[in-house]
C-alpha cells in the first residue's frame, strides 16, 4: 500500500472489459458463442496506432501487470518491475495492453462465468483452451482497440508461448517478438509435473468433477498441493537453499508432522494463499494449454519448418538456474529460428532465481530487454518521420 | 516368474525374523519397548565371522534385496542386479544381510504392528525414526547374528545415509563404507519435495490423522500423489524424455482430462500400484528420517569435523543425471572426508537414468563398485591367512 505512487509507476489503473459477440471457434472443436475479455492499458496509443505492446501472461497471471488498482493495494501489478515510465517497457513511448486470457478467473470469461446455454456456471464444461485460441482472441481485442500491428508482443513462460504463436498465426500483425523463459514445447518431465498438479486437484473429494461451486466447496487441498509442487519448480535449488537452507521454525526438532523446517512453512503458506485465491478449473485448463503447445508437431517435429511463417525479429532470453524451462529449451528455439533464417537475439541471464527470475529486476536482464525495446521505440519514431 | 533360476541368482530365499526384548531408546526421546526385525541373508558367514556385508535400504525399500521368495515371484529382490554369486556383491565370498528397517511395512515392527501398550495398531503413534535409530537397531541385529564387524556396510540414497551413520556411531564395527547416490544432508528443495508428499498424504480425507486402518480406509489418493512426485525426482529429465517424450496415448488429443500423454499414464499407474502396496504412515516416517539426517549440524555445520570418528575406507559413487541427490552432494561428502583425512575413493558414473541409476546395472558402476568389493574380499582372505 503506497503512501504516494512511485514516480516510475503507471499509477492508478482501472481494468476495462470488452464484450465479443462473434463466436470463437476453438482448437478442441467447440465454439465459444460470446465472451468478455478483461484488460488494462498503460501509456497512450499514438496517432499512427503503431506503438502498442501486448503483454501475455503466464499460468497464474492476469491482466493486472502494472500500477495499482487503488491506494490500498498492497502490491503493484505482477510485472511492475518492467512496465512504467522510463522502465524496460517504457509507457512514455508505448501503449501497453495486458489482458486476462480466456478460461481465466480474473474477470475474463472462464469456468466461473455463466454458460448461456444452461444458465449455470461453465465449471468443468468450459472448453479446454490452447495457446492458439488465446492468440485468436487477443487479435480480436487488438481489432477492437484499433491496433492493426503490435510494435511488440512480449511474454514470459506460458506467455512466451503466446508470443511464438503470434509470430506464426499473425506474422503481419507483430513487428517484434520477445520470448522470455519459455520453451517451444514441454518435456515429458514438464508434463509430468503438470499431471501431478491436475491429479491433486481432480482427486480432491471437494472437486466434485469440477462442479465444486454448485456443491458449495472448493478443492483447496488439491489446489494447495498443485501450487506447492509448482512453486518448487519456479525456484532454483540454489535460491531455496539461500533463502531457507535447513533452518528450523523453532529451536528444536519436534519429531512429528507439524512444521519443522522454514521451507515447509513457506510452501504451506504459499499453497494456502493460492488455494483460496485461484480457481481450480482455471488451473487445470492453464496446465493443459501448456502441455498442448507444440508448433513443431504439425511439421514432423521440425521446429525450423514450423517457424517458417514468422516474419519479425525475435529477442529470446533465458535464466541460468531456471530448471522448469531451462536455457537449453530457449536455445532449441534460437537454433530453429537461425535454421529458419529468422533474425534472433539471444541472452542467457545469470540469475540465482530460477524460473521466477523473469518476474524480477536484474541489471543485465533489463539492459538486454530494455535495449531491444529502445530499438523497437526508435523504429516507431522513424516510421513516423517518413 | 522364472522357469528356472538364473545361475547368478542367490536362488530361493526365505525372510527371517529376529525378536528383540531390550528396549531401544530413540532420538525423539521415546523408547521402543520391544520389536521384530525382518531380514534376509545370502551367502555363508565364514568361521572367522568377518565376511558379512550389510545392505541398507532406501525410502520404499525392504529386506528382499536379492533372489526369489518363490518360483511364482515375478521379479527378484530390488538389488538383484548387484547381489549374487559372481556379482558385484559376490555371495560366494560375502555373507549378505539385508533387513527391513524399523517403521517399515514389510514385516519389521512399524506403524502397522500392534502397540503393546494399547493392543491397537501403532498407526500414527509409532515414533518418528532417525537414521541413527535404525543403525542402532541394525547393530543389535549384527550382535544377534554374531557379527562383531561388517566387512562392508553398503547403501544407496537413504541407505547411504545409514552407511555414513555406521561409520560415525560404530567406527570399530565397519571395515568399509559404500555410499551411493546419497547426500550428507537434504537441501531445502529436497525437504520441500518431501513436504509436498507428506501434505498429500496427510490432507487426504481418508488419512484420518493416521488412523485410517481403524476407519477401514487407506489414503490412496495422497499416497499416489506422493509417489508420483517422488517418481519424477527419481528419473532424469533426459530419461523421461527418451522413454516417453511427448508421445500420446491415442492418435489424437482429446482436449480433456483423461490420459493424453504416455508419461501421464505411466505416472498414474506407478502411483496407483504404490498406493495399495505401501503404508502411508511408513512413508511419512521415512521422509522424516531423510529430512533429519545431518551429522554436521552438531558440529556447527562442519561436515569434516562431524566425520572425525570415521575409521574406514569409503567408496562414494554418484550418477551424472541424478538431480534428487546430485553429484555435487556426493562431492560435498568426499571433500569433507578428504579434509578429515579419511581414505575415500569417488566415482561419478555417467548415466542417463537419474537417481534410479543406483538400482540398475551399468558397466562402469559395476566395475568401480565390484573392484572395491574385490579388495574388501581380499582383505578378508588375508586376515584369514595371518
């Protein structure tokens, strides 16, 4: 809760909502008849409408990427470290658009919304979404905002997959792609961790096949476990060690199953908080979207062939201790882009913070990312000069 | 189920049971009034009684390390690849003792046994065990078998911790120590994974605070999740990728929550099997023993100082893709042994199989391990010649 807003904050922001009546055909074969997208914008769209930057969120993210909803808000948006006046994504130059994706639980149409066919919540009947579906819906939001072409589409983790998809599905509508701590496809181990999370949620007796809201319950135990597993994979072994080590909660071992080590306490707390704040059906759906993404699959596994339609410069970044989507996975993408003859810059950032590093400030990360975005801004200015 | 027993098998074996009436004082402050240890032996104890090798089991292990209980048994004991006539631990030379540890669920006194004070199963009242408690009970078994000094104590993973403890608690009773794929203490990440497993079990409504047997239930959901998480950490990312990749169960994605990827099917199956075969209270207790082990703690974190009492040659082995107890953790032990002036040989074995590599055959692993054991055998012969 800031007393005054920091000078480099986008300040107080208000989420907006766009309603869409045109049905959206989905990869799963179903059609979403109508939907709402909740989004925020920071900065101003210029007259040429060519300075827009789209932010794509990750697994548990949402539209509130920067600034504060009120002076009472304890923490700013999830990527506030990188979005604001003079920051990496400079809102003095860019018009930033950040939305909550379909299937989310922060205002955009999702499992908690009302299914017009039944008058009940969608719940588990909400269609499984893919990264491709999201990008199609984002393109419609761009249409609504009068943005023909984004100066850049930017995202970390699952957000980075959306950036890749933009470059393939709408190559003429994306001028630059920034893919951070992502992967062109999940490994078997990644899918395995997601499956543990799903089993934890789905086997919780309070899940009721996804109809927990109608039963007046929430699968909190399952969602807590899912978050605990996820959280371990977001941190590096090093950062967990540095933060908690083998520190005990009290002076002595209690030789029982109450919290003994600080790391247990931290994980339980994180899990508890998440289990009451996030929707379980949304969590399931987001993990599935991660699992499914695999643009190379339609090209016999040849990622370079899959990337052929891409038509913009890429910045790819990874973090040295990220073992969820390790640097090797980013290098796979970079190698394929090079093989496909696409312009790509790559930086592996030394960081102790594991996958979560993409959310945090870091001198070299900001220098590389900020340098790229400055060039994007210069290209806009030059286009305006012509 | 073998038609005939392989020539290098120890053959048909029968578990034995030793009853102990002397109370065992435990690290937690409680005392176990009496207990049974179930064990197997392979090979013959020589007249000098100096050719005994003790096998210490890991988290979900037990006494049945080699051979077959019957001709109908589908698979031999869990370390049959390494124990038998002419094998790494050569039963033509050694008298091998393998027991189920206290708190186990394979016949040794544990949570499923009757608490003499109440006439009910111990259940969650069974005391939390430590590696030190186990080693004390193993020393009593050695007394019972007339073994003053083991030619070698050998173990992988949690078993390797027991070997370290033997070298510190009973330095005069262990002639050689073989520590495989272990660590002198768990990292915060290791503890975190154990805590997820415990939370999964303890939050299962069928757990009933550990009194599930009295409620006629089993916390199968929780134990299944615990095993799924554990299983991911036993395999390397590479081996999961090589075994399953992104292979689908059927031809197409089903865009739902049934099994889609082969790796999901495998994990669910492993979890289901384990959840009906293993006791949940035992699983909890074993993970706690792992968390607690930390000989350096009593020496201000100085592992070399903690190792001062050790008085035997060590063989330490690790596996290149083991990320549960990575080679770095073995090197910590090796470095401390060197600093403490103890004789130690170390080999890091290249293997794609992650932590599970310690259970599998491998040319270099067997060459190093077997070479060390041949020297142990020669020392016994020489002692006999004197």
